[in-house]
C-alpha cells in the first residue's frame, strides 16, 4: 500500500470517527440545551413570586436551577387537589363567572380550557393515532394525527358523510399545521405511534420506525377504520 493510500485511509477513518462522535454528542447536547433553557424559562417566571423566606437563592451563593419548576409543579398539583373537592370547585366556578364578564378574556380562556381538557383528559383518544390521507392531491400522501370525531356545526354541515378531524403537521415544526375534516373512509390508520410519526415529520422522512417484515403490506387504504 502506497503512502498516499495510507493517508487517504487514515483520513477516512478520522472522518468516520468524527461523524460517529457527532451522532452521539449532538443529540445529547441539544437535549441538554433545550432542557436547561426550559428550566431557566420556568424559573424566571416563577421565582419572582416565591416569598423571600422560601427562596433558597437568598441563602446560597448561587442560584438553584429548577427550584421554580419544582414549585410550579407542586402548586399545579395542589390546585388540582383543591379543585377536586366542593370548596375548590366553588372557588373555580366563582373565578370563571368573573371571567365570563370580560369579553376578550372570556373567549380566550374558554378556548384554551377546552383544548387542554380535550388533549389531557385520560379518557380522550385525541392525538393517540397516526394516519395517512391523500393530500394535497390524489396520489400524494401525508401523515396526520387523529384529533377527534367531527363535532358541532361542522359535523352538522357534513352530516351526509362520516368525517373525523385530523391535524396535518408541517415539517420540520410539527406544532404548526392544518386542521382538516376528512371522510373516515379516506383515512389509513398506521401502526406506528404518534411519537414515531412526529419523529418522521421532524426529520423530513430521514428517521423512519422499523416495520416488521412478517406483517403483510397494506394494499387497501380504506381498511382498519373501525379503530378511528
């Protein structure tokens, strides 16, 4: 082997080592950065409202990261506990009656409350299934998340067809997208989880979950709609 070939081989190995290290380090660094940023953001909101006597930052020569986040989690849990009894429900009802007298605040509060109740309710199946629909035209397929059965006036207007509400995420930011009302028969339910589908959307298809080779490939896009 010539000297030039040895140098090329060594250079290629170094490049592979660097890429392997980057694959390991980059996700860890980004995850740590986002976590630290989130903790700092919550702390900056909560700590100013913590009484001085209970704030450990006033007794230590350094700030305690995450104390505001822990305090927020504790307070949210306590509020949930108090709301579960009669006195707590009465207080919440009184507060909501005050908000009902504020035109703009009332609409914002009720909309946000309905969203959180729908998404976080234990009995809710919202956003627990991923699916495919033909969008933006026939022959092109897009990943969607099953939201819920179509309700309200939209369901009344579309009474001639059994439709469901789906959320079509955008790449690479799946938190933005489109709300679509699609006939149930046009939705192809996927076996992959919502988390796996979200990873696929974020990575623009570069990250795809493994699919068992022993399972038959789906030929008919209109099967398995009973679980929607």
